[in-house]
């Protein structure tokens, strides 16, 4: 069974701080790893990572994958209150004749002004 | 806005009742996925449909069923509801099967409360 573990469980920082969120995984046939941001309701897609060592960037957010050590990190620099959310990591896998995502438990980030 | 729509936003019902949740995928997406998110279980995969056919089944209870219609919208039916079924139910869609379908786009969810 595929497994995704995220750490820390929660984090409280002040605006302007830099944070690093961790995601480790065990999956039978690795294809990719996805990061989502969940504010009040729907998880919003951030990144999909498939190759080791290649950083994906979007503004102040960046993410990198290490396929040898089976983990990924999500960095947020110069945090803002709008970054407060639950960040979810997920791995896709083939299941029966289709697909599914296995999610980690999430990291709850709170950014204080 | 992901382009995935779900109705209703909120649903309050009693134990033993039956409800139907509705989802319309992004334009052009053929796959629809249903997930349940409760406080103690996190986001759990329930079921996937691709172009009208069931393709993958997760930890979905026998009291729950789903279908995808010719216009690609999907419905999740929950029956004989119990208190423990109270949760957020998300629908997600992706364009096609296989590796290109890895990115799933989530709808706003339906919050179900069973009293």
C-alpha cells in the first residue's frame, strides 16, 4: 500500500519567514509527486514533480524531489498571511484499471502578521 | 477556480437518509474522482470514473455508489447515512488516463452533516 507522510504537522511563523515543508513517500511504481494548497475548501494544485533534483518554482514557492531518498520539500520564502493554509502532498498510482491519489496528512501553516 | 463544479455546497440530513452529490468536471476532462475528507482520516480516495465507466475503487462503503453520465457529470449517492459519514466530499477531474492524468483538479466540495 502506498504511503505518504508529511512533517511537521503544523507550523506557526511570522510574515517574512522562510518555511520548509517535508513529504516522504513509499510507492510501488513511482510516477510523480504533487503538492496542493488547501485553504478553506478545495485543494488547489501547486506543483507536479517527476524528476529528481529539478526545482519547480512559482513566485515565492519552490519544490524539489529526491527520488533516491524518497522525499520532496516545499519551500516558501518571504511568507505572507495569505500563505496560511494546509499544504498537501500526494502520489498518484495505478489502481484497478484506473488512477488514484494517496495523500499525506498535510502540514497546517499559520503565518502571523 | 479549478473549473470543477459541485452541488450542493452544504447538506444537512438525518441518519438513515439518502443523499445525492453532483459534480461537473472541467470542460474536456473525461475522468472524475470522488474523495472523502474527514478530520480523522484526511483525504481518502473513493472511486474513479472514466468516460462513463468505473475504473478504480478505493475504500468506498457498500452504502455508497456513483455513476458518470453521457455528458460526463457524475453523481455520488450515499444511503443509510450514519453520523460517521459527516465529511467533506470532493470531486476532482483530469483529462485522460495514464501518466498524463496525474494532475487532478478539485471542485469546491460538498459538506455533508448527518444529524
